[in-house]
């Protein structure tokens, strides 16, 4: 009897292995994700206090409360950098969504040719990292080397620069998102299209009325990927910066965090900007998710 | 996979239209739209291919889309390979360490954690899983500067570890592995192995990992691309250019030119060399991508 009860209890307490397996991930997550976020928050509440004494001035770190946040949030350059980032996102995110969907629908269309080649070609830029892609496009934009009319169009003009930066980012992620949407299309039951076709629906009608609503959840995912990517915009403007004066060292918020912390040596202000950005990103992620879920639920009805 | 999925559909769709076998006309609209997309994506790569055949002078004097055949290609390539005592190859080696080494390690970490969370209930497992889901919301790029601030006091910055360690754990990868483990590693198989006297560890590495292999390849590719793409972390962490990955090294080469064209052909040679081998590896691994895993993962 005692043996019979102890055996299942040992099983229920479970072997030690799962704890060991999950331990490295948990430890690394605590050390390199949660600790930096908490540390950034702590730093953002501090400031350097310079006190003049008899033996010259000495510096000490003191509690600053929300002073760093106030100076970040009242700094017009912070909002300007956020605005520039949103402009790039306003160009880039809809472009990715529209063109990735368009290409996925074309790949899925009946009787389209050369689909294997096109799919591969559009996916290829995903293998090119943002920095290399920016160098690549930088040469295409520069008047001296441009094969795409940089001699006549100023790609680094005050308006064009937003399109130029967004274009580099879109070029890199279009293929990946296209494949996500195409895969979603492939999992839609084929009988639906056949039934619609028998009823006389055209290819275009099937695409708009049946395929689009069916892949709405995947489109939400693409929008989410793109918005999160836009909020982390850094590689492209930083790499294009040496080529043009149109990009300042605080052009997007993440560049500002970097220059606060490393150029101006104000790690407390930088930590406050970083934490503000973190909160905004989490908020935007939740928002896109909620909107997307609501939209796809409505279209499913 | 595409071909397999489409063939039966075409076979059904054709007679259902009007029974006419001649309706195999090409869908020109879709084909042309796709070709436009392909051209947009290929032109920059094609240009770098052409530009890499030119000397610095020819870059500005000859038409942009006409290649040159005077052997500048080889002098450009040998120029970049011998630049600063062959530092480019060192950068390439570092990239392999960061992206492949880090990618493999983090795939195993995610696989172990995902398997444990998916196949076992233990004290705190639900809490751990909820924490990991919450961590998906914290984008790692935004944490690069705080990570530097945290690593600086312990003297870990400007080392290989400073770039490797922060990227070893990816909450999204753990999440994918958990879902895949739940779906692909059947309880019955594990129970049968237990009855045969296999240890839990043996069940994990000889059954669990093998059944999760398709997901692990995708997770590795996601990690690989993530590390290869992450510019800010090495940018913040590293000051010694012997430790740079390719992206940072190439950025450092364009930086001092300040848009001045004297080093352009060298940088172009470097960009060309960075893209070609990677594109080749990537395209050959393409069929192992399981993107449905990504879209399926969010539905659950």
C-alpha cells in the first residue's frame, strides 16, 4: 500500500530534468532581459549631483525622481524624433502590408507563371542585414553612383528622406511577410474557392471576398511585426547618416538613446529615454494586437 | 511544396469552369505584378554585382548598369580581403561565431525550455511560461543600451561574451518550441520509453529533440537572422575592431569617408562579398523554413 501511493506521488512531484532544462533560459532571461529593463528604470530615477566643496567639486549620484522623464518628455527633439519615426512607419508599414498581401495573392492565383523564381527573388533581401542593405541602397541614392536617377531626384531631400529610409526597411522585410501570408493562404481549404468559382466568381472576387478575410489573422501578425520593427528603427538611418546631412544624430528615438548615453555621457537621461521607448513599444504592441483581433473577429462574422 | 499544393487545385478548377481544356491561359496580371516585385528586390543586388567590377574612377565615369571587364573585380576583391591586414576575414569569422555559434546555442536553450514547459508540469511551470510570454513584448534592441550599462561594471563589455550572452535567449523561440513540443511529442511515446526504462534525459535528447527537429531548424534560422541583423548591440558593446562582426566593420569603413567617394569601390567589394555567400546558404536552406509555424503559433 505504501509502495503503491509513493510511486505516483514521486511521478507527480516529477523528475528533476524539466527544471534543469528550463533553468538556463530562465537565468539568461533574468540576467539579460529583465535585469537590464529594471536597471534602466532604476538609473532613470537617478542623476549626477555636482556639489562644490572646499577641496573642489565632487560628484555624487542622487535620487532624481521623475526629473529625467520630465526633461525627456518636455524635450521637443524627443517628440521630433518620435515624429520622424512615425513618418517612416506611416510610409513603411502600409507598404509592407499592401505589397506583401498583393504578392502573396498573386503567388496563390491560378495560372500565374514564374512563381518559384519570383518568390525566391522577393525573399532574397531578407538574407541581407539592415546595415548592408542601407549601404547598398545608399549607393543607389547617391547622385554620383545612382542607377535610379539620383542625379535628377534628391533621395536625401527633406521629404524624400522618409521614403528613402522606409524603402530600405520595406525592401528587407517584404519577402518574409509575403511568405507568412502565402503560407496562411495555402492553409485555407481549397473547396471554398472551387465552390465560389462554380458560382461564377472571378479570380479577383475570390481574392478580395474570400482569401483576404481568411488571412486577416496573418495580416494582423504582419502589421504587428512591422510596427514593432518600425519602433526599433536604428540600423537604416544610422548607416545612411555618413552619406547625407539630412539625418541628424538624434533622427529617431533609438539614435537619441544612443547619443544620450554614449556621446553626451548622460546615462541617466539615456536610461529614461530608453525606458520611455520600452513602455511605448509594449503599449503599441498590445494596441495593434487588440485592434487586429477585433478586426479579424468582425470579418469572420 | 508549392507545386504539390497547387497541382490538385488546378486539376479541379479547370473542368469546373466550363469544361474547356483550353482555359490554361497564363494569368498575366499576377505574373507581371510578381515580376515587378522580383525586379525591385533584385536590382540593388544586380547593381552591386556590376559595381564590383569597376575601379573607383569607373564607378563615377561609366554608366551605372554597364559592367567593366578590365579586371577591377579581382583587384576590388583582393583589395577588401587585404584591407588592414585582412581584417575583413576576421570580421567574417566573428560573424560566424556570433550568428552560427550563438544561433546553435540559443536554439538548444529554447528547445530545452520549450520541451520542459510543453511536456511537463512542475512547480512554477505556469508562472515561468507566463513570464516568458510577457518577455516577448520587450524588444531586445531597445535593451541594448541598458545591457551595456549592466555589463560595464563587471567588465564584460568589449568581449565576445558581451555580444553572445544577451542574444542567447529569445522568448519567442521558447514559445514556438513549447507549442511545437506539445503538438509533436506524443505522451504515449514518452510513456512507452519510460516503461522501457529510458531516463527522462534520454527521452529528451533521443526522442524529444528528434521530433522537434523541423521546428528547431526554423528557430535556428530566426535566431541566425536576428543576430546577423542586430547592429546596435555590437555597436554599443564593442570598441576593439578585432571583435567586430561584418556589419559593424563595414559600417566603420563607410563612416570615415563621410560620403567622400575615395573608398567606395572597396566598400562595394565588401558588400558584394557579404551578400553572395549568405544568399547562397540562405536560398539553399529555404525549403526548411516552416513559416506556418509562425502564423500557427499566434493563432493558439
